[in-house]
C-alpha cells in the first residue's frame, strides 16, 4: 500500500509546527521561552490586528513539509506564510462570534466567555526550524507553559 504523497524511495521532511489560541497573560512567558531557543519562531496576532513576531527569522514563507523523491523535483505541499496567517486570523476570530457565540444566549455566561476569548486572546503559530536535529524545543515550550 501507498501512504501519503510522493512515491517510493523518497524522504519527507517536516518542521514541528503548532497553532493555538493563547491568553494575553500567557503570551509574554511563551515569547520568552521562544526567544531562549534559537530554532523557534513565534507569530501572534489578536482580533484587533496587534502583531508580534518573536525568536527566529520572520521574513517570507517557510516550508513546513517537503519531500525529496527519485527522479522528481522537490515537492513542497505545506508552507507557513505570515501574511496568510494574518488573513486566516481574521477568519478565526470571526468564527468565535459567528459560530461559537451564536450557540449561546447573548450576554449569558458562555457567550461572555467566548466574547472575552475572541476579544483578548492571540492566535499563535510557532515553527521549529530545526528539522534535522533531535531537539524537542517546540514541545518543551508548550508543555512548560501548559
């Protein structure tokens, strides 16, 4: 059987990547952990468009997965692009209101919680650029801040 993409005899490389919502009270600590690890880059944006980039390089798109296969060009099916991330963030924050907030009575406890998250949290993406090493920097950061 064949799994995935690319064909036999190749290699697939993948950077560690995580995307999640983070409360404002945790963002500075997370940024501090990222800055302490040179292979990590963090991007964060809130519903108001406030943007933060911490750690490693932040210019342009970054390949998250790519494959090298015999007799083929390098295949690059997944990238992280800061500009696309900012666009996705607008949609992600809108979903807090249109999808989740609409399930609850306006001004009720659940609706207020969702609105507080939507209006104060950051959508965060962290990329670990050490795709050949054996470090677990990204997951160490996430677990330390759990």
